[in-house]
């Protein structure tokens, strides 16, 4: 705090301190380390666009190295991890996932999510990585794994590609802007490192999926529309798929704190529609059926219509969210024809004010702090 004699405290320590109390650790470690966090099947598209069933396996791992050091401002994955997970535990979780899906029966794709970087040896034991890469490849399953950009090192990616050629590596780029990555997201890598990762993945014949975040903390609604549209334009030529994740509030994160203090509102669904309309002509996304020919844009508003997810007024949320989901499959801009609601005027007004007043954090209605503090906010 400025002007006091006390030592400065980093924001993430304030947020993470309660998470490291004995009660919190006890809660986290009450999970069975031999059982995965979640296993489920969903309809999906293979890289060539054909319809398939995908199994998603979310494992309880040691979690993301970056989170233990510092951590992204919006990431609540640590709620699913425990720091004493062994290779035996992970093998047991993998066996359990196979048991629950009857050995991935009817699936052509498996998404293996480890709440961090799949091929980071400090997070996941290499022998277990090898088991997953080899087994999925030998069984003809397309594999999707996640990674941080700076951990896509040449030697390791070569090692991955030898064991599972052609798999998809999804990188949580979040923003194509170094200042936003550093100050809004606290991401731990920059755009230069992302470019390098893309080159290495491509050289080794792996597919690139990029996650972008819509409305990081400390950014107004109006700015988010402009910025995310620009990021999509920049990232599309280098990605096989872009998945835009509108902010949803995950427990015990920095975003959760500012949301509870009514200083952050998850995005309007109208903003997502506007962003899609902005980029549609420039990027010309391919539909799910033609996915092999260009970049596919997926916008998936998690918890749409809920207070912790993207939402409008409550009356139109379902229709607007459904149109966004349909667009992610069809890439047809006409999905939004005829969709309207009385709340659109309120949203428009907010965007206009965000773009014309010098209020960096935005004028959004849910920022119910005093106008003095709004104007003083950095
Ligand atoms: S790098 Fe990924 S897993 Fe790690 S803290 Fe950030 S969002 Fe979470
Ligand atoms: Zn509405």
C-alpha cells in the first residue's frame, strides 16, 4: 500500500495465501490421487473435419509449475491438483480413465488435460508421458495435449512427435500482446516465445491450437472487443484452430477476487457476437466440415448465462449463446440474423462509453464502486 511503512505485497501472494492454509491443503489432498478429476465423452471433429467422439480426461497432477511460482490471474486449475502425485498414481488414473470409457470405445480422439504442460518433466513423469503418447498413437486415437509456449523446446517436441506424430498441442496464448500477457494475465511467456513454439511444433509436424482469452482482468468491455479481434487476425495464419475462451470466473483466482468486489463483470454475449462479426470477413474461418483447409474459430462461452460466465440480461442468453455455439461449427455469419433483445441498447451504451471516456477499467454496470474510485483506477 502506498504511503504506509509496510512492505509491498504481491497480488498473487494475497490471493494464494488463503489457498495454502492447512484447511485448503487438506481439502486439496482429500482427493484420491489414483482417480482422475473427470472423464467424459463429447462429439468432436477430427483434423480432417470428420465427426467423431472425443474422450476428455482431466487428471490430478502436480499442476502447473508456473502456478506454483506465480500463476495466471484467471486460472483455477490448482483446485484440482495435489503436489504429491507419483508416476504410479498417474498410471492408475490413466487405467481408471480407460476403464470408465471401456478402453476409449467409439472414440477417435482423446484430450489429455494435466492442468499445466503435458510434457514438462517436473509436472508429469516422463515414463507416464510416454505411456499416453504411445498408447494413443498405437490405438489410432488423435491426441490433444496442452502446453505453455516457452516449454515447447526443440528436443522435447521432437521426442513427443516421435511417439505420437501429428498430435495437437494447444497453447494458452490468451493474448497476442506482451503488455496484456504480462500485466493482465501474468502469463509467464511472451509472444516471441509463442512464435518460436509455433515454428518448432510445425517443423515437427504437430498441429497448433491457440487459446485466446476474451476480457482479461483490468480491461474494459469495449477494449476487449477491439483487442481480441486484433489478436485473432494476427494468430489465425499461424494456427490450425483458435479457441476463444470468454472469461469465466474460477474459484480463488485474482479474477474471482475482483469479481466479488464488483469490479469485474464477465463479458456480455453481445460482445462475443460483435467480435465474431469484426473478424469474420478478414479471417474467413473454415467450418468444422472443412477444418483441414484453414483456421477454425471456436468460441465457447463456458457457463454462458450465469453470473460467473458470459451473460446478457437473462432473457436472451440462451438464444445468443446457442447462435455462438452454432457459428463455431458452421462458420456461417447468418447464424446471428434476427437475434435481438432490449438489453442490446444497454450493452451498446456501455461499449460507447468505454471507448470514449478515459476509464481504463471500463464503465460496466457491475462495477458498483464509487465513481471517484472508478476514475482513479489505474
Ligand atoms: S500456464 Fe496454464 S495451467 Fe499454468 S497457471 Fe497459467 S493458465 Fe494455469
Ligand atoms: Zn437480453
